[in-house]
């Protein structure tokens, strides 16, 4: 799916001006005259970013930003603000907005920030997809294999893991070989690297059988 820039502004001329600018560099756009209309159409994971004005009737820009972050915390929000609204925009950035751009803005600067926001979100999405795929591989481990994995990641030799789980060393070796095969790794170094990437580098020890 191609990225799309969602423009939310109650001023029709502003919306159409941004649409013309974005389409001049082949960026898809969708225009909304208020925040609620955008929220009704928005869902998490859509590629792109949103450009919104701070001052709008009904749902203002700050409230819209909070609603967007509630739906998709990573979705990039660029806030367009007048000079008097800069303190609000700074607060929004502290709350996760990607950027704020003060009126009147330079067209090239706006394009650069929008394209950077789109690429940033795309990178986050790809990283999350990779992490999810890795986590899914770890979830394929049996309960006992997960317990052996915990011991391996804590640096324990097979004998210590066997003692902790009240199993024979031979049984630990079998579970260890199975989990290495399921995770498609050959060495402990590769296993540790994979666990770190999946966020499982510090598992909680378990003595359950």
C-alpha cells in the first residue's frame, strides 16, 4: 500500500494548497475538514502521516493528536501552528508528535518533514514486523524448551539447568538441540542475538514442570 498524507484543516484553501504541493511530488493525499471525520476513517498501521492544524472547531488539534496516539502511538503527526500556538505544539511533541511547523511555512521544508515522517514510520513498521516474526518463533517452543532457553540465556551449563529442572543432562541436551533447531540457530551467540532482537534476552526463570 502506498503511503498517504492525511491533511486535517478546517480551512478549505489550506487543504487544497497542501494537496497541490503533495501531489506535485506524487504523494497521495486525503483531505478532512475536521478531526472527527479523520478519526472515523483512520485505523492503525496505515502507511503515511497526518498534517493537522492546531486551531479547529470541534475537536482541536491537540485533542485530535491525543486520539491518534491512542489508536496508533507510532503514527507520525505533524502539527501546523501559528506563532501564538507554539507552546501547545511543543507540549504535543513531548507527548509524541513527530514535528510542528510554524506558519507561514516553506513548502520545501514541509515536504522534507513529511517525507521524513513517512520513512520513519515505515522503518518502525518493518522493525515491528521483524520483532513480531521473531517472537512468533519463540512462541513455538514448548514449555520445557522455554525453561531450558531461560537457563541457556542466563549462561548456565547443561548440568546446572538439569539440576534446576530436576532432569537428566541428556534430556536437557535434547531440549536444547530442539529449541536451537526451531529457532534456526547454530550457536549460543546466534541464540542470544536472536533473543535480544525479540526482546527475550532476560527471561524470568521458571521452575514449573
